[in-house]
């Protein structure tokens, strides 16, 4: 389970007249402690996303993760997200979540992926 809140967003021109939105998040994830990262969304109501982040474990260790996947609108100001995260310890996770654009909260679940 993860829950994070957007702390800032940057809007950039993308390829072929599209727009890229880079959003910084901070929060927590079960088994990972405090997390922070940047998600880049490309598209309008649906499209691709990439993620780069870090986890600060309770034992003092740090892990990093990168991932790619997709998002799509699932209602007024809500996006469903799905992507694979490759973690620096060699593991991989499936992240399935929902981003509430009005409250800026991104929450969901993480599953082991092989």
C-alpha cells in the first residue's frame, strides 16, 4: 500500500505539440517507509508515465526505483495509474493506483512482479 501527496508540478512542452507534466510526490509505502519521487505524465486524459524515486527504509537503508507504464482518466479529475517499478535491490513491483488531481493524493497498492 502506498499513499503520497504532490508537492509541486512542472509543465513542459512535449513531442508533437503534447504537454509533459512532471509531478513531485512525498509519502509512505508499506515495507519501504518514507518515499519520494517524480512522475512524468505525457498525454491528455490518458497516456504514458515514467517514475523515478527513492525509499528511505526504517533501518536507514535507501533504495531507488525507476518505472514506466500508463495512466487514464477514470472520472472527474481522477487518473488510474499502472506501471512496473524496477528497484535497485533487483526486485520489480507492479504499482496500481489512483491519482486524485483535486486533492493531489496518489494512492494504491504494490505487488511483487517477476
